[in-house]
C-alpha cells in the first residue's frame, strides 16, 4: 500500500466538502421536521405521513436519470448552485405559509418534493465534479470526507430537527435548514467555473442508452449495481417491519427504538472514520467486500433476536448496518469515478442511484406482503437470504481481486 498523503486536499474540494455537510444537515433537519409539522399542526395520521414520505422520496426515483443527463450536458457547478437555492426557497416557503395560515398537507408534500430535487441533483453532480478537482490517487480520501459529513448529518440531523421543533418551534427548524442550504449554495458558487461540454448536441435517449450499456457491460460496475439492488431490497424488507417487531416482539420502548436507529448513524460515522486505516491494511477489493459482508453479519445478528430477544443484539446489528455500507459507499464511489469517463459520470451515477433507490419501495412492499401473510419472522429470514445473495454476487465477481486503486485506471 502507498503511504497516506498528508497534504491538504484542494481548496475547491474543501468547498464541496463543507457545502455537502451543510446540505446534508439541511435535508435531515427538514426530513425530521416535516412529519412533526404534519402531525402536530395538521392533525395528520399514519396514512397522511406515509403519503408525505412518498412525496419527499419520489424525486429520487423519477429525476435521478434526467439529473444525470443534465450533469453530463451542462455546467455541474451551476446545476448544484441552482438546485441548492431551490431547496432553500422551498424550505423558507413553509414557515411563510404557516405564518399566513395557508399551510396544509398538499403544500407540505409539494414543497418537500421540490426540496428533494436539490438533493437528487447534488447527489448526482458532486461525484461527477470531484474527479475534476481531486487527483485520482486521493479520490478515496475525498469520498471518505463526503461520506463522513453525510454520516454526521444522518446521526445528528434528525435529533436536531426534532429538538428544535419541540423546544422552539417548526418555523425555527425550517429556518435553520434553509440557512444551511444558503451557506451550501454560497460555497458552491465559489467553485471553479466549468463549462458545458462543447460539440453538437446529442440525443438524450442515445446518451441514456450509452450509459446503460457502459454499466451493463463493465465487469466491475455490473456486480456493484446488482449488489446494491439486492442490498436495498433486503434492507427495506427489514425496515418495513422493524418498528412493529421491536415493539411487539422484543418489547422495546419508543425511546429504545429511537436509540437503536441512532446507533445506525453512529456506525456510519465510525465506518467513515476507520476507512483510511482499514484501506492501508487490506487490498482495495477486500475493502469493497467488507460492506456486503458486514451487511450479512448484521442481518444474522438481527435474525438471532428471534431466539435471543436482547436489545444489545439489536444495537449491534444496527451498528454493523451503519459501518459496512458506509465503507461500501466510499470504496465503490471511488471505483466508479476511476473507471468511468468523466463525460459519462453523471449518467452512470444517475443509473446506479435510480436502480438502488427504485429497489427501496420494492423491498418495503415485499416486506409488508410477507409480514401480512407469513409473519415478521419470515421477513427477517427473507431479508437475511437477500443479504447472503448480495455478498455472493460481489464475492464471485472480479472486484475482490483488485489490489489497488491504480488497477482501476
């Protein structure tokens, strides 16, 4: 292994890193505040909050591919700035409507979806922008910092949003989220200017097919995509029944359920922090494999709670679910950036995001169906089988045999 480079990452990347931290916290605070606003102010029930959640996540399924096409055909800097400003405007509109007495569930859902457009475009454009400002040899380090910021937001954003709503009010929570988005946009505006690709305009459908053929035909990207799909289906089979299982079968209180979910975010932070030390001790292929392996171990620990219903096992499972996938995300994003031509990065990122996010509602629907007809135990068993499949898919590919990132050039 090469010794770690201790020189600071480029200034342009540091701008992206800080903007990512602010944007991720903005998103998580808003995601926590939205259902609280629906329940506390608009008397929403479970069906209404479910619809609200659907509205806030639908842009990931519908807009990831169009966003990827835009990233490869326009200025990535302008796209990121514009959509982050759009998110800030959508967030500011909610306390304004509340002050005017006009806020309702429809507005809350529509503005939540509008804000999610910023998340989609940022998530697609940032991985495509990073290779233009960070040397190839330091992509893994750069991606680790991006994922560490995301992990911190996942761990602290919902708690902060809930605390603000409880202590000060919903308008304050949305105001802070909007302010963070504005800071993110200002940081992005200072990035080096990048121009749209020159040359004749190409057909959008042709570009999309080209990206799909590239992913499907690549012996490293194809198993990564398939692994991510099986992981997300299995994860959401489990997620669909976890709260009911924790309360009804394990006897956990609402506070204990919240703590176990928080352990997931803590695991993400630990995984992102340990990634560089682990990468210096194992090959790059082994680093990629650790994520799916940890996912299977986590599922096995959760399955064991059918016979040993201890909250400590639940916490250990969520911790592994956080540690493994964050190492997977960092390493596979680095792989994707290294093997994909820069002009195609947006499309490839969008296709992978669409496939993985599209797998989530599928997994949730499977979990609900299986739980209704076969019981929660069958859900846990099915999810564990899915995690085994995702490990086998990546394990029998060429990915684990990669020794170093230089092989990806």
